[in-house]
C-alpha cells in the first residue's frame, strides 16, 4: 500500500522523542558455523543444510516483531508516514531522522545552488566537452547490470554520453559507481554546487546523470545516503526493512523482484504485491534521506541530474561488517 508524505507538524516540539521510537531493526539471520574438517576418505560435506527448527522459529519471531511494530506505527500518520521538512537543522536531523533511521524529504536546503538553473544537457556538454568519462552502458540487454557493474563500464567523450542520454532509456547512465573515475573530468561542475554543512562533514557527492527511463532496480544500501535532486524529476519507491522477507532477497543487496510496480514481477513474486511502501517524486532542489537497509527503486521521469552524499557528521559504517554471503 502507498502512503502520501504528510508535512512535519509545527506543534511537534519534541520530535526527537517521538521519532526515536521510529527505529526499525534490520536483523539478519546468524551466520552458519564453519564446517568441521573432513577426512579425505569421508563423503563430501554439503555446502549448505536445511535450516533447523530453532533457526526457522527465530526467523518467524523476527518477522512477527516487524509486523507488530509496523501495525503500531500505523496508529499515527506522523509515526508511520514519510515526513516532509523545511529549515531542518543538523541537530533536528540527527535526533529525528539520522539516529532513528527514518527517511525524510527535505525542501529548500539547496535552493541557491547555481546548478539548479544551469545543468541542462547543453550546458553540461559545453562545460565538460570532449573529456573522456566512464558510464554504465549496455544495460538494456541485461537484467543484472547493477550486480555486475564492471561488465557495463563504458568509455566515451562526455559530449557523446550526453547525446546518448538525450535519447532517453536505460541503456546509458552515469552512476555513483563511476564517480571515482570521473572526478577529474567533472571537477569543473563543482563550482555550481553549494554546501550542506548542517548534515555533511565531507561535501563530495557522487553524480548521477541519466535520461527519461533510466532505472535502478529494487535494492538497499550499506550506508546512509542523502540524495540531492538537481535537475529533472525522479520517482522513488521506498520500502522499510520490515518488509524484507516479502522481497525475495537473495543476491547481495538486491531483490529478485526488481520492480514492485511491474505486474509481471508481482505475478512471479506475489508476496511483494502488498508490501508497505512510500512513493516519492523528487523535484529540483529536493533532498531525500534514505537510511541504511531501506529498500528503494528509482526511475528518471526526464533528463535528470542528482548527487548522492554519504559523508555525514556522524558514523556511517554499516558496510564494514555486512554479511554479503
């Protein structure tokens, strides 16, 4: 079911106390114990064994708790909704959203950035010109293009890449995974950006440039992320960690469902049909905080530029001990 984001109520003076209760645990199953050494003459030990009754019971209890927590949050539109905030201070952001692990849509924080007016396809092509850049290509011919990013790394002049993106579709996309390689070539664009000192200690962002139809399938990240929509619009679907068991989570941080709006996928994975979800349209100037473990899928509705930031003032190290399997 979808929920529209209510505005942050002015009377919620003690939001830090209210939102501390919003934390959703993303518990993981215990790692299997290593197999004991086997003598050469012995039969080979299976790579995996069926879960024990104790393990299955632990998972059922975890899922029960997640359902109870969501049912209790649903009693209040402010506890269960995706809030929209303006003039959000760093302290309010920490206590009400970052520490509890709760998403929030922040309006007005980057209104003065020159990039919001300048970053058209023509401006970008003229500014960066024929510098060589890396992007993700050949995506239309594969379904695992996010999991197998290295296979899809392509090189081109920036001007040629912009021509590909103007045509729309999902085949060419400059993503966060290309940021380190592209930093020197795209450095001239930094002067069009502004600070986010209330939330970030490290201002470097990871740039995304794509055309209408560029799509990132359903996944969660191993860091807290702050998305800054610069130009164009994107449609995001957010799903809380409590819904993980309904999302066919088998490959790293990705869901086999890929797209919870695709009827063909929902027929294959019917458990995903009724997941709790939030739909957000990102427009120029919007910030969206996505906490670690929150599922999301992203589709560009037009030519779009966006930045992702992870250098918060507070610890952001969930990736360091993730049991990738």
